[in-house]
């Protein structure tokens, strides 16, 4: 009976791709902060950055979480820093696309 209950509760949980993606970035940022700043372990830090590269994660986004959020253990603080970064990136992207459109207006 316990197995069936566990199976049912696990099947009914939905993790959105956005949440899973965000958790991946949060986890990488937390691990890098511990390795780089708390342990000062160069080899571990190097391996963790290689893992970021292997996963094709956005380095700027990871660095934002590392340096613009003071409490990586606080999910709300990480979420706020991440959302601010993504909003800034969307704004820059829309400004860049407006500039590109403007260049070709005369054609």
C-alpha cells in the first residue's frame, strides 16, 4: 500500500521545464560558490566550471547568481537575482532587435 501511495504522489507532481532549468542554474551557482569562495579549491572549481560548459549553461547567468546574490542558500534571493538578470537580458534583446530593424527601414 505504501508503494502505491508513493507512486501516486510522485506521478502527480509536475515540475515545469522553467523550474527545472532554474534549479539547475541554482545548483551550479551554489556548488561553485562553495568550491570557489568557501573551500578555495581550484581543482574542484575548475571541474565545476567544466560541468557548466558541458551542460551548455549560460555562464553570465551563473556568474550573476554567484556575485549578485549574497545568500545562495536562500531560494527567494536567488530567484529575485535570476529574474532581474533575465528581465535585463530580455530588455537588451528587444532593444537590439529594434536597432536591427531600424537599420533596414530604408530598404
